[in-house]
């Protein structure tokens, strides 16, 4: 089975109905379909009462996962860089005319010599990417980054996940050196036994998460435009929260 046909098999929305084959053609398919057939993750697994309906996701503190669970990635965010900077960077990438004046002056500085990046047309997310072509992003900077993942199980429930150490697929999804950038939304991951679930958040490392692939094409269509819309709405929300906070402080003063 070719890599492309394998990815096509995995490129399904796990919340939808699809046919499960009677036999699997490789290990990755086996892992995908077997975890899909298994029960979804539930906070009720950690409930100490008989009434599982009252299980609260925030009550589950530092619980260790003891079964593998399948999820698909809805969103991945680089929380190391200011949101406004990410918004400006992507806006500039889409339309260079929107580049800030100070960035233009910096890039035109003759003393500011930057090496050109090699064009990357494919990516193996299980393998690290060579970053030696850019002095602005050291290996330690990228490897130490923390990413926020929004993930979804087959029942449609969503959770957050954070990495506590280097995970190759997280880095490669948002690596600024890759061109064209990977389109990996909808890709499937299996959270393995040993991962920690704490107050609605999975805490991941390279040993307790398995990347399967299988991006959903429709989700990645016009991804830049979708991210601009998302970030713009998020920035507006933050701005309104700041205004409300200031108004509250002024009211309390009087």
C-alpha cells in the first residue's frame, strides 16, 4: 500500500460514519481502526462515585491514562510567540504590502544578512527537520517550544493537550522554515498509556503520543485565511476583556 493511499484511508473525520475494513493492510491502519473501535476517552473513568453523569472534567487531577485513545487534531497553536506577532507575520506572508515599517527597515539593512531557506516540498513528521539553514531559529529555541493542541475524539468531545518536551510532529506542523507549510489539521494521534490528564488537559511527551497522519483536506483548505479570521476574533476578544477590566477598576475606585 502506498503512502498516499494509506493517508487517504486515515483522512476521515472520526466523528462521521465510515466503513471499517475487515482486514488491515499495515500497522498504522491497525492502530487507527482498533483504537477507533474502542470506547472513547471519558472523564467518568476517574470517577470515584457511582453516578458517572456528575463527573466533572475539572475534578480529574493528575490522572494517568491506562488505555490508548484516538483523537484528531482540530487546531495547534504556538503559545511561545505573542498572538499579535503571529497575526502580523501571517498577514505579511499572505500580503507583503501589510508588512510593518520597522520590519521593512530591518530587512533592508545591509548589515542584516540572512541565508536563504531551502524549499521543502514534503515532510516526514516522525523525523526531525534540519534547521541549519536559518540563524534566527536555533534548534534549542524550536525544540523547547510548548504547543497547545485542540483535539477531538469520535464522540465529538474536545480537549486541550500540551507538550512538556520535544515532540517532532508539533514542531514540524508550525516550523517557520518549512515551505510550503504542512497542512496537517485533522491528522490522527493516539494518546498512549502513561500520559497524564489534568483538569481537562492532556500532558504529552514524545513517549506517550503516536502520530498516525491522515490530514483532512477540507479542513486545510485556505488554512491561512481561517487562521487570520480566528486570530482576529481572538485579538478582538482579548481587547474587549482588557477594556472591561479597566472599566471595572475605574468603577471600583469610585
